């Protein structure tokens, strides 16, 4: 009895000092996101932007990394018009903050079997309050405008004469950033509870942890394995092929974008894309070559191998890493779980993972200038870039791969499972 009372007191103490822990967790995650974004943008040359724009661009990148809304705007005088748009999530920045914030959320909850819904909700609410203030500050800072000088000298002179010198700027939408940023935090905290074995759950949800937690952990492990593999490849490219600044910028801003795109391509999924104008995607040269067409292209294993046969290694990586993830899932599941159940759990988890990748890894960007209704006259500045998935095909392939990998993983893990006892086979 005394031990139970002591445990309850400890739980109350942990719940009562949550504001300090919430502040520490959010500030640590935010600091790492800012450092990651700053280093990536510095490597990309953004430190040379005029008008003290660098900290504002950093703030905009962090806002986009948590799903916030940053709008682009243009102004080119009374007789000219600019059009600009940007939709992208720099997932290296996202991942850096997510790991730290999730760790800070779980730390006060470790080594406990059960927590009340009220305690978990209160702890999450304290973090959300601190996070909301940080989002408002970032969104308020993330605004700036730049003068754009057309490459064509004649067009530039006409623009100066008619007061039509174009400008493009960005501005974070505070309300939308607050909404999407809080949704991002909520999804992160839920995922942290699902992945961690030691995090407590409300008593009525404990019965779901045997089916959900192993699959969630396996998917996070799979995603992190692709990130680590991409980092190793990136470092090799950095050492052997030069262009260190460009490579570092890609690694610090968009490594998971590329790594998780590679996962979907290895499954056989296809993406529609286009690269037009001076702008490009932060992707390997072979991908840029496939997408740099006038009408858009389909990015998949077939189109990639037409330029570089080594693209088939994406299929090999998927064929090795997916069963490994399924093995990990099965090894963390109760021994009584049947192979067909592992297959279903893996299929559902992989489909949800691929859906998430398709939502966060898509991107689009465009910029154009028209003068006197003559269309794009940016002198080489106008361009368009987009990359979007063929969603339903990707999800269907994820289900098929998940079923196969889940069944194979359960067979591989049959002799290493230790949780529970297997049910006797039916006669």
C-alpha cells in the first residue's frame, strides 16, 4: 500500500511541474530546428540575401517545416504583374525538431505502466501552449520582400522607366500557421506515445498497444533507416564528387524528402513532376534529367533506369528493409499473434506511412512576370517546379508489399519472440 501511495505522489509531482519540462522540450526542439535551417540555408547561399533577410528566411523555413503557411506575393507596378507560389516541407528541419520534442514529451512519463487521460491531456496541453507562443513569434518574423532584376537588359530598362520593377516577397499566415503547427504537434505526440514501449497509456487503451505499438515502432525504424542510408550516401557524394555547399544544403534541408521518396519509388510507386526554367529540384542529377521536360514526366523505377541502371538498387533496398521492419514488428509483438495478423498489421502500417510520405514530400514552386499582358518575360527567371504522387497506386502497392513483408517477417521472427506463449495449433 505504501508503495502504491508513493507511486501516486510521484505521479502528482511529475504532473505539477510540467510547465518547466514543457518549456525545456519546446525550446530545445525549436533551437535545433533553427540551427538546422540556418546551416542549410547558409550552405545554400541565403546568408548573402540583402536587407537583413536571413533570419526572416530561417523563420519561414521553420514555419514550413511544421506545416505552417507561407504565402508568396509579387508587385511589379501598375502595368506589370508577378505570380509566385511555394509549397514544400523541409523535412530535415522537421525531423530534427520532432525527435527532440518527442523525447522531451516522453521523458517525464517513462517507466510507468498507466497514466490517466487527464494527466496526458494536461501534459500535452502545456506543451501546446508553449508551442503556440513559439509559432506566433516565428510567423510574425517570417516576412520579407526582395527586388527581382530581370536578366534581359531591355526588359529591365523598360521596367525602370515605367516603374514596373518586380518584387517578390513572403509572409507567414499567423492563423493558419498556428492551426497547422498545433496539428503537427498533436500528431507528433500521439506518434510518440504509439512508438514508445515505456510510455504509459490510459487504462482503456492498453489493450490496443499489442497490435499498434509494434507496427508503429517498425515504421519509424524503417523511415529512420532510409534517412541513415541517405545520409551515408550523401556523405560519400560530399567527399567524392565535390560541390560540398550544395550537398550540405540538401542534407540539412531535404534529406528525408529524398530518402522517403526513394522508399516509395522502391515500392514501385510513381510521381508526376516537372522542372522548367532556372529552378530545379534538390535531387540527384538523374531525377532532374527525368523531370526536366516541357510537359512534365513520370518519375518511377522504369524512367530512372533509362538514365542510370543503378536506380534498381531502390528496389533492392525496399526488398531488404521492409522484411527487416516486419521482423522487428513481429519480434516486439506477442507470440500468440498469427502470421496473417502480422501481415495485416504491416500492410495497414505501411499504407499509412506511404500516405504520410505522399502528403509531406510533395512540392510545387513557380514564379513568373508579365508586362503589358505579354506573358512571362522574366529573362530566364520564370519557371515552374512540381512533384506530386500518384496516390492510389502508391497506396495499393504499399498494401501488397506490407502483406508480403509482414508474413515473411513473422516467419523470420518465430524463434526469437519472447512475449507471451503461442497458442496450441488447432487439430
